[in-house]
């Protein structure tokens, strides 16, 4: 899935990257993009909450950070202040690129010509790109609010990138005119775990000869962890029973631990770890039970590790593992060439059966691991993502016919 790269000049192009509260893949992606664009000659400003800067450290050569209070929940008064702040910060930008639905809607509002009605914003002269990293999976009032934000982005953004085919189609259905697939590659690994690392980590976990199933996820509703625990109850009847190790932290930590203890499940919460590549190498199988995902970095890391993968057929995962082609694509990847077994979300029985298949069939496990390594080599890298955005920014600036310098008072 690597893209054809072009290298138009970015010398002096003023790019403003806008994001809200980020705890994982989005922050890492923006940090990577900011550094890559600066290396190509752009002048980059990252606008977002101070806590996000503390977590990811965006500032560097050619990159500066500006504090904007962009929370992860609608707050009318604070959001109005954020729009005013962004209006000042984005005034001289040649291109604005917001990451996330809320950040995108606020960036559209901040660059709009007039804004009496938040659903009828006049598109401003500065090109605004919005990358959608997540689907709206909530219901009720929250879904209505986010539906309104989607319409703001679809109507007001110059271009929209989605991390999965369903997000792309959603924007087209809402009337967005320039829609494409975002590239969100996992950062290149700093080192490759050795066989000794595998042995040491399995010893640390006390696995012995038991199969080790590893899941890496934020402990939140989107990640489908209750379904994983349902499946683990079935795996507990195997001999020997696998150990399910869940890496990550989040708001569900206490409730998950309470259930593990109450049902005596063969599951261990490991919390946040810095040795995820090593843990993946130590695993016999990796599981991603999410309700929805775009291009999750952990799936890319699992593929790089050459681990057998069982995941849910949601969002961008099927495309990532080669289980189905993108619409209009030239490469077809049938089930036998896919780098994972895919199951429906919320289906503990299907998840349990798929993992049992891998554990009971060493040849299948070997085939999946080899297919994962091949698929990892075909996925785009950080340079591909920067090249894609470079070409997009240069095109949009040319189409707008206005430079940041000519807008300065």
C-alpha cells in the first residue's frame, strides 16, 4: 500500500497542524508529520492543548507549539474561546491541517469568512484539511452533536482524509468534494527484539509452556475488551489454559480487574509498558477485539513482529491486513493471503473459535505469521505519509491562489 511519492518544494510553506486531546496514535502521527514536513522546508506550527505537548513533545527544528484549549468533549464557552484563539494563530498559515473531528470543526470555524450559523460556514480562503481518525460510535445526544460536527467538516473543509474506507464514504455521503485515504503509519521501531528478549519476557510473565495471547489497547469501550474477557472464559477450559496479557491503561481498568478476579479468568492486566515490541515477539498470538479502528498502530506493529493475528472486521483493519481490496484498487487479497483471521465485533464465540483455530493448527499459525511479515513490508512508512501531505498541500495552495504573505496586514 505504499504511495507514489513526489517531492515538490515546501520551502517556507506555513503549515498549521491542529489537534485536541490525544493519548496515542493521533499524537504520534502528528509529531511524525510535523518533523517530516519541517525536514522538507515547511514552517510548522502545532496548535493544541499543553498536556498534549507535554505527552508527545512536538517542538523541534522548524516546529513550534502553540497552546490552545481543545478538549475532547463539547464545551460551548471554551470552544468559542478556542475558535478565537485559532483565528489569530491560523491567520498567516498557507495550509491548516486539523486532526480529529472536533479539531477539524473548530479549525473550519476559525478560518471561515463568516460564522453566524455554525452549520453554514462560508469556506475561507486558507485551505483546510481535516483528517478523521475515528468513527462516531456513540448514540443519543452525543451522536447528534458529533453528527453536526461531521456536517461542518464535510461542508467547510477544503479536503478530508479518512483513516478507513467507511469514514471516506461517510464524508462523500455528507457532500465533501475532495476525499481521500489518510496514511497513518506506525513509527519505525528503534530496535528489533531478540530471541533472548522473548525468553526473558515469557519467564517474567511465568508463562512456561502455556500459550500467550497478547492484546495492546487503551482500556476503553471502543477496544472491545469485555468481549475479549468473554472469550477468555472459554479459553480457560483449554489444557493448558492460555494466559491473556492485556497491555494498556484507561478508564475500564478497575471494572475489568474486578471481573477477572470474580470469574478467575486467565487474564492479566499489565498496565502501560514500554516493551510492547518485545511482548509481541513473546506472544503466540495477538488479538485486536475492537468495536472500531481506523489504521491502528498496534496492528502495524503486530504485522511487523510477524505474529499470528485475530482481529475484528471493522474500519480500516481489513484493508491493512489484505483481507479485502480498496474500492477501485488493482490488488485483490483473498482469505488465503490475508495476514489475519477476522471476526465480527462483539462476538465472543467467533473470537474464541478463531483463536482456538490458530492454537490448534501450527501450520496455520506459521502461515499467518509469514503473511503478517509480508504485509508489513507492503504498508506505507512515515516518508510516504509526509510525501502524500506534501503533494496535497502544494496542490491546495496552488488552487487557492493565495499565499500567507499576501494575507498579512
